[in-house]
C-alpha cells in the first residue's frame, strides 16, 4: 500500500468517525431536551438522558462534562434548529410583514411549532439557572441578542421596502421580544386567560399597530381551544 493510499484511507476514516460523533452528540442533545422538558432541570440526571437513548452515563459525561454544559448545549441546539426552520419558512414569504408574522406564530402557535418535543418549560428552567450560573447567563445573553437582532433585521427590511412606519427598530425588538417572553410564561403555566392563539393575536396587534400595517386575526383559530392547548408552542430558539 502506497503512502498516498494510506493517507486517503486515513482521511476517510477520520471523516466517518467525526460524522458518527456528530450524530451521537445530536442524539444526546435531543434526549436532553425531551427529558428536561418532561422532568425539569433540577430533577434531571445525566443517567436519565443516557437511559433515554440506551447508552452509558459515562458517554454523556465524555461529551458534555457537566449537567450545566449539557443544558446550555441543548439550548444552543434547539435554537439553531428553530432558526434554520424559520429561515426556510421566511424564504418563501413575499413581504416583511408576512415574515415577521411567521416568527411570531412560531413563538406562540402549536401548529407552527417545528419541534413539538420542546416547550417553554425548558426555557423557564434555563432562565432560572441563568440567574445563578455565570456560564448559563452568558449563553442566555447571547441568545437574547440573537433574537433581537433577527427582529431588528426584519423591521429594517420592511422599512426599506416601504411596508413599515419609521421607528427605532432596535427599541421595537426589545419590546416585542419582551412581550413574547412574558406571554410565553403564561402559556407555559397554562393560564386560562392567555392561550397560544390569544398570545399570537395580542402580539400581532402590537406589531401591526407599532409598524403601521393592516393585520386581521384568523391564523390558529380553527380547532383551537381558547382555554388552552395540550401542546405548548416552542420558544424562539426558543
């Protein structure tokens, strides 16, 4: 066997091994999202995540070291999946108003939820940990910055296209993100006054009033239980 053949074979083996490792890591992150959403972060053990996918706890620790790291990496994975799905959806929409409505729907409506296994309950645990853990707090800050930057870019695009009124896009992104997060807490806690459809409509009325365009309710109403839904919407990257 020539040195060139050995090099090619070694490179192929390295790529295959990396691909296997990436798949295993993704499998663990999905399992972590499921278990934490079901049990809550304080009651989740590394062993619970390992048991969910039939591997040893030692293997999870090899990849993620600590439970806090597993939580933050699971949040990043959830976010990346959410944003990728959002970009695909928005790419087919013709206006900035429609694209903004889509991300509000993805934040509020179960029917627009790309990953039903996840829920706002995961984010309640994440926020609680961020208040006490500097590493988790850093991830939380970057997550919120990413969310506000996305809203800001959509508003600026709409203003440039003449769809939206002139206002400070960055300030608007702070208000809308805070509104969605606050309503999401009520949804997660199954408040009978604030259901997913109601949260979506309140948010869209705010968006339309602030940005100066016409919007009519209707999305999510068919078959929706105004007293609450069994499935909770997936947070933005949440």
